[in-house]
């Protein structure tokens, strides 16, 4: 389903959670054991997907439609695209839900990963790969060279996350796929897990801003991109969920 705007997409996603979610109690949450914590029970919808037709490039319009955590989300986006693989960075401290984030820093004050590291990983990844590692700039440059490419994908879920063998947090986002067709730059956003109460709106906004950022970078390389406009935002969520207390807070009772 492709919705005309983010307000509609968010409202319909909320209805899906309210009326079709099933209860599940995970054993772990972000690396912590929660099997014996009643509040860790969640209402979950799996395999949820939708699209939104992007109209225009005015950030204020998207802020109004999505209602992300302003100003934190804009500050954090600038940190993500700052071309520095920082960890922990600065903006995590101001995240509205950062009350327990500090306990997730497990390596000399660093997190198991940051999005800044995953956007700009060239100086971080170990040797053993056959070719040089790419980053967000390389995705932009590929699109600039080959506007019709199907290969413009920025992975966030890395091989070290496979199987979560290290026992720490792994990214929720799997990656971002950019594809230009007929004068529209589309973005496909697969994410394995998304908390509707704490993350959903910020994820929508950060990904929309990323598409606009990529489009702006392309226009700076080649003027032919001036005629390209934002296309369709598509999101696939493996596990869309709400914790029990958040479900009650939003909908006034349990399903």
C-alpha cells in the first residue's frame, strides 16, 4: 500500500498494531535478559510494509507530517552524515529515551556500533575482504556514474552482526536501497525491528532526510540530477512492536 503522506501511513500502522498484533515475550532485549520481566511483553506485528509518496523537499513539511523528536533528530542526522565514524558521538546523550543508553556502552565507553560507523566504515572494518570497503559517499558516486543502477545499497547490518555471536546489540536497520527511475529517486528501507512508540517516527524522518541528502549530493556532482525529485519511501519492518505498557498508554487497554 502506498499512502499519500506520512500522517496517513502512521495512523494506519497504529491501527494495524492496535487490532492485529499478537503478544510475545522476548528472552532478550538489546542484549539484556528480560525473560523474567513482565513489562517486556510486547504486542507485535511481523512482516509489516507500506509506501509513502514523497512530495517536495521542505523539511518543515516532513517534520509536521511525521512529528519526530525535534530538535534531537536533526542534530543526530547531521552527526550521521558528518563523514566521521564516531562512537559514541555526542547526540546520543540528548536522545529522549537515553535513560538506559549509557548501560549499553560496552567497549571503553563505546557502543557495539553506531550509525556513524556504519555509514563511514572504511577505517574500522578488519582486513580479509577481497575489495576495498565502500561507504555512503561511494553509494552517491555510483548513482552519479550510473543513474539507473540497481546496486546503490548502503548496508547497516554487517557480517559481524550475523548470528549476534558477540552477545551485544546489533543494528535494527538492515540498510538503505536507492533507485532512480523516470526522474524519481526512491528509497527502500528494510528494518528488522522497530519500536512504534520510541523509534518509528524518528526512523521515518531520518530515512527521508537521508534520501534528500543523497539527492542534494548528486545535484552537486551533476546538474542533470536537478530534474530528479523524491519518489516513494518504502519501509519493510520484520517486527513492528509495542511494549505492553506503551500499548496501554497509546490505546487505552490491551488487545
